[in-house]
C-alpha cells in the first residue's frame, strides 16, 4: 500500500518512494528513509523503534555538529545518561559536507546493521542497507575504529560502536533481546476464538491474548502465539529530556519508573442498577457505541472538513467524568471540536468535505493504526516530518529564527528533536503502562458481557460488574431473538450492536463484516483477527502521546501550527485502502488544518478501532504535549549559540570535577581571576548563582537531580567556561 500525503493548494502529491529518486535530499534524510524501511520489515515494537530513531538521530546530529563551531555535541565527547564517550577532536576538513556524509554514513550503517541483525526480515534488511551504503561509495569492510589519522570512516565506526555500547547499559535490556525481567501478567490469556467465559479475570488489569497464529502490526508472524507484554519496564530506559523531578519509582509487583504520573485510570465499580454512571462502564460502552458506526450500508453522512472538526484547545480537555461525557459524542462519534473558520494561507474558508461516517471511521482506524507495513507511530510522524520538509511552501527555518538552513542542518536538527520526543514518549508512557497494567476493551467488554447486565435487577442476568443496558446498543437476549440459539442456550445473555468481527470475513479484499447484534462475549475490535490488540496495557494511549508530542515538535520547528499551505490531505481510493475488510465504499480525502488536528484525529481513531477507551486518551495527549515542548527546548540547548562555542567550552587550564556531582563541585585551575559561577537548567533558566572563593569549591546540594549547564566568569563579566554537568543524589 502506498500512502499519499498531498496538499491540494499546489496540486502536489508526495509519496513514500525510494530515496534514490530524491537527489536533492540530504544524506541524513536518505539514512532516515533506510531506517524507516527497516522498521517496516521488523516486529512492530514502538518502544524499540522510538529508541532506534532517537539513537540514529543522535549519531546523525553529532556527525554534523563536529564541524560546526556554534553547535554542541550530544553524545560524542560528553557524558550522556551517565555514559561517557571519549573523543579527541578531529581536524577541520577542506570539504565539510563530504566529511560529514562519510562520518554519518559509517555511523548509522554500523548501528542499523547491529540493531536489525535479528529482525524477522534480516536478510532483506541487511542486504538493502549494504546496497545503499555501497551506492554512496563506501567500503563495508572498513571496520577500523582508530580515527587518530583523521579517517572519517573510522570516526563513524567509532561513534557507532560507542552508541552500541551505550545501548547495552541504557536500561532497555537489549543484550537479552529486550525481554521483560520482572513483569508477569496477573490474568490468564484470553483464547479469542474459543469465546470462553471471561468472567474470572481481574477486570482492572491487562490480559494477554492467545492466538492460533499471531501476526503483529507490521505483518510479521510472531514466534509465540501468546505475546508477552511489550516493554513494561521501559521507564528505566535513559531518556532524552525527561526531568528527574517528574520521576517516581513505584511498585506494583516490581519497581516501575514512572515519569509524569497521571494517576490511576477508572477502575470498575460494583454498580447498583446504575451501570452507565460507573465511569469504567461508560468508557468501555462508548467503544461499543462507536463500533456500531462501522457499517458502510449505514447512510449517515458527516462533514470531515477542517471547517467542522479539529481546533480543540488544551483547555477543552476533560478532567472530571462529567467533562468526559461532554467532550466525546457517545452516540455519533467524534469530539467537541468546532473546526477553523479560514485557511490562513489562502484566507478562504475551508470547503465542506462530506463522507459516509462508516468509511471515515474505518479509514481512520486503519490509517492511524500504523500497520500493516508500518513504521510504527514514532516512525509515522517521521514520515509526516519528511512530507512537510519536502513541501514547496516550507521554509527551512528552525523555530522562531529567520535564518534559512540547508537541507542537512534542517534534517539533523529536526530528527534529533523529533527523535528525542518520540523516545521520551516511549519511556514515559510504557513506564505508566507497566505500572498501571490496565485492561484493553477486548478483555473488559467480554468480561462485563460474561457477568451480565448492571442496570435492572428485575431483568435476567443482573450483576454489579455487568454491561449497562443502553437502548439499541446493549440488551438482554429474550425469547424469539435470533441470537437466542436453537435451544435457547443464549437466552438471558447480553447482546451488543457492533461491528460483527472477523468471523464474517472470508476474503478481506471482497467481504465486509458490517454491524449487527452479536453476543457481547463475541465482541471484536476493528482489527485483523491475527492481531486484535497490541500486546501491552492500554493506559495510557501511546498513539495519543506520540502524536501529540510530534504535533508540538512540528509546530515549534516550523513556527506554525498549520500544515504548509494551510491543509494536509491524505487521499483514500475506493475499495483500495482498507486491509481488514473491503473498502472504503467511496473515494474521499482525510484533511487536517493543523498538526494538532491530525494528532487529535489519531486519538479518536483508536476508539473507533476498539483499541482504547477515552480514559486512555486525554492524559496521553496532555503528557505528549509536555514532552514535545520539553524535547524541543532541550534540543535547542545544543543548537543555540547563547552558550560559549566549542572552543571556549574546555580551556586547557580549567576543569571541573566530579561529573556527575553529588554535593561539592571543584574548579581545578591556575586562573586567579575567577569571580562567579552560574548554573542553568535545560530550559535555560538560571537556578544557581554564587561567587567563587579561594577554595574553588561550590556546594550544589540544593540542586535536584538532573542535567545542567555551568558558566564560569572572570573579572569584567567575561564568560570563560561552559560545561554540561549531571547532578546526582
């Protein structure tokens, strides 16, 4: 399937094609495309690939920054995440572009060859990487790490070897194939196709799923038919810009590292004939309601133009249960977004865009699912960044600067920023997922349906944990009902009106399951039967957090909330796009005015797809918003020239120790005219200032754990020294 993002203002279509056809692209962009293609052929592991994208972006940025006097290195010659990488500066080359290209190519090539050596399609992926590397004119047999003679190839190899070593100690457990070390599920697996009673589980905890054959989001057969929870201990992985002040170490059967703790989700209540007033039951019942929208024979038409949807402010996000009920449209789908009055580029109103709701909802569920043949959610937003970069109306200025960058500088700075944000989302959200271990709709709905109904004690099958009865959506099977069974074996059980599921699809290219009444214990998400739901807990939504963080990064990088031209569009062809079943029934276009609108649409798509209830969504957006902004601010500390240049950072006659520092920082120097030390946090805020006395010792016990920048001044307020330090407990 080829995904096309077009901007109709200029009638230009951008497609994912071979980077060889883009001669104008930088080498960083070309390697990013190689990485995205490797991810599409690997297992669908959002955490692992967010880390791969970040680590590759760090190498690309440092390969560029080595020869830029104003830039500061992230990894090379610094202590990053407690890991120090030694580096002896290399001589300035005559041709910086060729030197950067060679260093970057060797570094990224070696890293990717290592990271994808055990991919399910390793033979194809590694051969493709070697072919591309050779096409650049480089020798794969040059494995030297000794760059003392000025070899750019050896420096690239050295950088990759150090990043690989760093990856073996960053908390990801890469050396053991990222296996879980402590987490164990409290629930036994749900055998999906057996439709057994699911009433014996803990309804607040995640449940593994058992398959005859499990095929992951990227279309790869999985070696286990009951996949483990992916990355429940990922909160321990070294982040980019996450703040130690936002970290809690909590215990729910094992120590969980949780940043930006959102608090507990909605746990099930013992209802007393008021099931729908239980937030847990309301959230999962809304998933059932939106599942009933997925029938192309339903003639309900909606307007999906930016003049009607999107433009949701942070202040609109719900906090209380009542606010959740007002934010999401339980019966008809969508949220309270009112859209935008005008396209800011054309100054004209956005045109209406009417489409069948069923086609819209099904396309959203598949487009934002990032699979099959997917680069996973972090990679998906890299493709959107690349589309924006390619647009003729895009100016390669960064942030609020008016200076236009060349393609390579734009790419390495953008990739580092977005890669850092995506990596931090994975660390943050999967730490939360592992700790709260919250149930998915497939398990919650089948559990409640197994228990019965929680609305009326006078009706059959009442249970405080049952589904609430809702007219034309959730009901008790009575005599004469088509679902009662030939021997009335289902009499009194719960039925729901939803997408009928994969049992009604023999050929996905030709069949449509449609919507009808089905047994509640046979409810399915709108997904492939060989995938159903990602193998990890739902709370919080990774899609919501990844997308919101990325939308903030794109907004800040471009200094514009809107897509270039005022609108981004994705064309969907009739009966060519959907994979789970035939469709859509008509051709149409998805449209977004802003990056945040696209992000919010991602969040809604996961509800229509049956993957998340609303409770998983909003706090994911809020945390993603925070992470995106923090990653941008932190990345800028490497790009800006507000601190001293590299040559001024490390004068031969002045050093500081220890680093990391616990209490006292010592200034080691023969200079006698030092006057003041200032310390700044990663956002550029001065948090400490003190005169330097004759002892040259500075007590930093008042500082919290974290990353800081030290400035040391001599007389006449001359800035003499700048260095990055880590404060430990």
